[in-house]
């Protein structure tokens, strides 16, 4: 399992609607950024 799959798996377990989870991998020369998006209503939910 790569990092983006792991982040997606964890996020889907935490939100109410797993279909609204997306992870985008942006690779640079020396870094990789994983961008996580969830439904707006899930932001800050505890």
C-alpha cells in the first residue's frame, strides 16, 4: 500500500460519506505532496 492509498483508507474510515474522499499526489523534484479533499461539511468535524 503506498502513501496515497493509506491516506485515502484512513480518511474514508473517518468521514460519513467515503465517496467524497479524494487524494491527489503531486510529485516534485525532491518532494511529494498528498492533497486530501473531503466534503466541506466534514472539515473540522470531531
